[in-house]
């Protein structure tokens, strides 16, 4: 997993509208990069709706929020439209970005092993350096942790 103090690996992924988003194009502002397993699941919905509801707080902090999952742009678009999400979701279908950030991990559920995104958030400064990492994010407290970390940095 990427550690604080490390330059954030650059990437380019499609958003919910199929448009390309490049991390390095966001230099000059804070970026909250959060990885989650799959769109429109219970925890993904709790986390995304909380980000939506804290939109003003993120704007006040000067932070852009990007959510990354292995979903397709079409699946992300349905999720965005269903919950009125006013931030960017990115599709990492081949999980290459998740692997670069060290969050593509083996999981187990009901005795079955599989790979997927670990729910992890990276706070990246205006110079593109990872300043804080929140592993094993709890969706209900995610925004409080992120905003407190940005304020402390």
C-alpha cells in the first residue's frame, strides 16, 4: 500500500460519463481518492451519500473527491443518478490503479476467496503527494476522518 510522503501514482480512468480523468490534472488542490469494492452496495451507498451530504465541507477544504471501483462507467452512471452524487466516480475495470495503490487484495466471504478493492482512502496534497492514508475505512465515519485529517495537514 502507498505510504504517506510518497508521490501519488498518476493514472487516467474513465468517469461515470465515460470521460477520461487524469490525477495529475488535479494538481493545485487536495484530492480525496477513495477506493471501494462495488457501486450500489449498502456500504458504498452509505459512503457515497455521506460524501454527497458533506459536499460543502469538501469545497470549503478545497478538496476534490474521486471514488474508484472496478465498475464500468455505465454502472457508475446508474449509481450517480440513483443517489444524485455530485462528485466523480472512476471505473478501474482491470484494477490496474487499485494494484498500483496496493488496495487490490484477496478477500474471503462465506468460505469463498476472491480479489477486490480494499475500502481505503488516500489524501493527496496539491503537489501530488500522499499525506494521509485511511485503511479499512468505516463508511459511516469516513467523512469525519477525512475532513479532520485535511484540517490537521
